[in-house]
C-alpha cells in the first residue's frame, strides 16, 4: 500500500511539472500575459455601453434615489504573444492573439451574468525587418492613441466613445516604420493602415454587406515622436461609404474624415496625457458618441480629454480626468429623433500598486445633453477595483 501511495505521488508530481510547459506547434516561443480584474461598483443611473466596467455615459433619468449595486470581472484579459523563427533575408515573424470577457453572457438564465463569454480583441501576424513592421490581421487603428490611467475602465477606457477618445480595431494591413535610428533621442515613426470599412446598412452588418464595405476601405496615417519622457502623435483618417449598396446603380457616398492630436509627458512624479479630435461621419470609429446616422446627412463632432496624475509615493498615486464631446446639434437633429449632442465626463481616482497588484477607488461623473430641448441627465459611479497582472 505504501509503494502504491508513493507511486501515486510521483505520478501526480510528474503531471504537475508537465502541465507547466507550453509547447508550440512550430519553432516559436509563446509568452502568455494578461490580468485578472475585479470591480465592485455603485451607480445612481444606468450607463452605456453598459453598467459596471464599461460605463461611459449616463443612459437613464431615475429620480428614486436608489443605487444600482454590482460586481464585474469582464475586464479580465488573456494575451498570447508568439515570437516566431527568423526567416530568410533577415525577416522575423511573430503574432498576437488577445481575448477578454466582454462577449455577452451565456444565455438569459438567472446565472447568466456569472458566465460572461470570450470576446476577440486582437488577432494579427507581424513580419519585421529592421525598422519596418508589417502587420496583417485585426489590430488597433492608428487613431487609438494614449490611454487614461484607470483600473475600473480598462477595456472601455475613460472617455471612450463618449468624451474625446476615439479609435477601434479592424482587420486590415498595417505598417510601422522608424524614420530615424533606434538610438535617437527622439524616435520618429510613421504608421499607415488600410482596413475594413464599417457602417450600418444597406445589408447584413455581420457579413460584409454594409455601406462601409461597398465604398472605399478606411485609411489612416500617423506620425509619432517618442522620447523617454514624452510622446506626441498626429493622425489623419479617411473613408468613403456607398450608402446605396452593391446592387443599386445610383451611388450615394458619405465621406468620413478625422484629425487627431495627442500625447503624454511624465516629469518626475507628474503625469499628463490626453488627445483632441475633429471628425465627420466616423461613428464606426466611436466618434460622435457612437452615433451612426441612417442617411446621407453629415454628422460632425469634436472632442478631447486630459488626465493629470501625481505619484504621492512609490506605491500611491492620484489621478484626475476630464473629457468633453460636442456633436453638431443641427446635423444631429436631422439624422436622429433624440440625439446625444454634448457630454462631459469627469473622474477622480486614488490608486495603490505594488508589484503585479493594483487597487483603486474611482468616482465617475457623467453629464449628458440630448434632444431638441437640451435635456440634461447626470449619472454617478463609485467603484473599487483590483487587478493582478501576470
């Protein structure tokens, strides 16, 4: 009996040791990283995109004084980074696959909220030669720039689609080229991307039958200036949607354009970051507070945000965020019955971090103006979030 027990321990130990090894299918190395995220929150209104970790703007007008209470773990993320073998003529290959838990819920039962589904974020392959990187697959568009600090609002950052933060991820072809030497004090990089169009109608929006796919693909170019303590970028965007679709001879085009300027700087314990943009007909890039007009009326918007942070100690930091979005009201009222026309978002947070662990208390305030009569709606969220990075 003793021999059997010792043999069983040996087998279990061998299984445990083997389970720690990740063996790829080819001559590459795999790095697994990500984080586990958990948030406890209180809200006095409903929010969009939804409540909890993806709250961006107030979406109700409750007067009861009661609070919505909840816990959310959907920010949790897993990223697989593949470092492939060297190819001929000094080319290297690699790739990234990333998922999180914002894919909806498993059914509508009483326990469905505790069973969030995976959502694909990124899936691309890279071909690298010196200072040139060519990327094929689904990646962030160049307009997705610097990201505010937050432990509650991660997959849906502060101001995303609501207060000046725009950009999305699309399948396409991306290029990144360093214009000067890698050891330069200020690195200059040019990014360019040609990627999938997106819009509503006239056909199936999930089967490449949208107006965005019958016009011209989306195109963006970005110029980056990067030093050790600061970075600045400028982005331009253009696309053309054929609102008539593929089978109608009378084409009806809607052009989308956008310009964005952003960056960040950190001097000792002080951090400042932000961006501003102007756009027209870029609801698919989360501009105009994610409003996609059904017709050919132009819809213009401007927005911007900034965040100021200060590291009190090695472990403690405080951060203040302010973002603003303004949509052309006359255009919006032609396109929609009750459009969102202005939004102001503020957030204050206190963060503690040590090693891979982070904790933060955040207060979020949303002020929305909507409709012909400029109805004002105010919503608040208080959250306590924890994160473990691996």
